[in-house]
């Protein structure tokens, strides 16, 4: 009997979907599902949903629902993490304060100065969870879904003994798009993908043994509609020779090339028909979030689902359930996960968190060795990895000066600000986030 703990179980859609998937594996159908959240109301709704799934499938599983993290973790075999450290009242400033200085983000939850401060708020919470895992379930596998993925995983992998890997949807999602463009089934496309989270690269793309990169290059160059589906990623592909994971909106934030001038934002980041994303996406997300909180639409959505007479019990595309099944002794499973580099990619830092092929079997996680990335790809990854490592160093040491160093090498800050302006921006961000940064004895930079 497996015990699977959910940290942040109030993420209703995720918890509901993953539990449904877990129950499709015979090996896991008698599991204990331990749900934990600090929001009592959302936890109660998640508990009702999980009980509904178990009843619909007549599974022998049982549910433990608690606001006590230690109670949920005790004896766990697998731990799922989907938390958010700080509400909209604080994370909105990750976008608003840099915007005053001319640094404009799309989402800002992964890297750049916005992602750096989200990491600084979240790392202490993640390390607290890991300390409990070390005491209460030291042999558990932890699967992290919380962003900024690379920095959080890097902190946990460096500072704790927990067996942790991070999961992101961007790697396995794109082959379906390639298939649509080329008129072939996406699930017939084989790939090798490696790099860092949200900035990994499809080093190989094949269909029935044949390289499909020439066909993708041709259609991206010649078909304006397809180019405009992913303008940033397609431009990067044509210039760098390999396709990058994660959306154009996110990737516009991770380099110097797309958001430093109004004409470039208009060309690559507009909301014209066919564009993949909206430069005002953050403002929309913030407004939508506030409206959902005000009119409790989230509650109505949950109650509508709970009132439905039937439950779809088919397994979805989320792959954490397959990983847990393999970890508990079921069929081995391969995926792209976030792990400590340690030489897996030879031209990235050993202490970096990399996103590479990972294989899970009974109580074991192993990684394929990639070797060296093409130098033009490694160059960009190294800049991002350096800022991530410096951010983790800052959090683990409590050194605010290291936060400045990380932000000085952030491509967006470097493209828009002088070194002195970046330092001033970092100080304002540190002041705003002070209450969420217990690892810093003071937040004043020199």
C-alpha cells in the first residue's frame, strides 16, 4: 500500500486530475492519499473531490485530510508539491516594480528578476518541507511542480538529502505541435531533449528514424501563420538551429533579444491575430484572479464539478502517476525531469539544475548522460544557470549582495538598465519582500 502526500492539495484541478490518474494503476488503487493545505476551505473541497473519484471507481484507497504537514508526510512513499509562497498581494510586485524601471515581463514566474524574487520567497518554505521529509519519510520521492522550477529544485538538491525531481509540461507538449504542422501523429515523433527548465532544446527530432528538422525549418520559414503561432521560439529556432521548449511568451523573458525595444515587442510580442500570447497577459491574469476571488467563481466551478453525476476515470496526459507507479515497482517510466547536473551536460556547471531524460524504476531514479550541448545553446543556458545558482547561493547564505549579482546577469535587466539602476531596483524589491525573506538578517545592499 503506497502513501502519497499532496502539499498544496487545495490546487483543486491538479489534485483531482492526478488522483484520478493514480487510481488507474492497479498497483496504486489501495493507496492512502494524504491531502495537506493551509487553506481549510480549499482543502475540504479537494477532499470531497478525491472521495468522489474513489467512490466512482470503487477503489480500496483511503483519504487523509489535514492542515498538519507532518501528519501528511509521515511514512509517505511519494510527495507532490504545488504550493505558492505569498498571494497576489506580494507577487504582483514582481511585475509592477521592474516595470517602473523599464523591465517588462510577460509572466515572470520562472527566471529574470521576477522569478528570482519568487524563488527567494519560496526556497525557505520548500526547504522546511524537505526537512520534514528527511525526518518523516526519508526514502520518499518528491515531485515538484512549483515554479521557479530550476531554482527551487537546485536549492533542495544542494541543501537536503531528499530525492527530488521537478516536472514541467513543456517538453512532451511540443511534439504534438510539430506533428500538427507536418501532418503526422505527434506520438510517433521521437526526440532527445536536454538543457534547463523552460530553456531545454530538442537535440534530435525524428519520425520513423528520419530527421524532421529540415521539414520543420522549411515550414517555419515559408508559412507565416505557423511562424506567428510561436514567433519567439520560431525566430530562436531559425537563428540558433534547434527548437527550445516552453512558450514564446516565457522565452521572450529569458534573453536579450525580444523585449528591449517597443518595435521588437510589437513584432514578436503583440496580441495580433495568430500571435501565441498577449503582452498584457500578466495584467489579465491579475484582473481575472481578483475577480475570481471577489465573486468566488473558483468555488462555483468546484461545486459544479462535485454536483456532476458522473466522473471521467480515464487516465489523462499528466505523467506524475506513471512515475509514482514505477517508483513503487510498476513498469519503468522515462520522462524529462529536473535534476542536479553533476556532469550530465558537460558544458554546463556541475551544480546547475538541468532538465534531461530521467528514468524511474522501483525506488530508483537514473539519468542519461548527454555530453556537450551545441555551443550556441550552452552559451544561453550558462547565463540562465549562473543567475539561478547565484540566486540559490543568496538564499542559502542570506547574502543580499548575491541577489544583486544574480540580477546583474539577468538578460532583461542587462538589456535595459545600468549596473547602478539594477542595484537600485534590487533594493526596492528586497524592501517590498522583506517579510517573506526570513533567510536574510537584513535586506540592505551596499
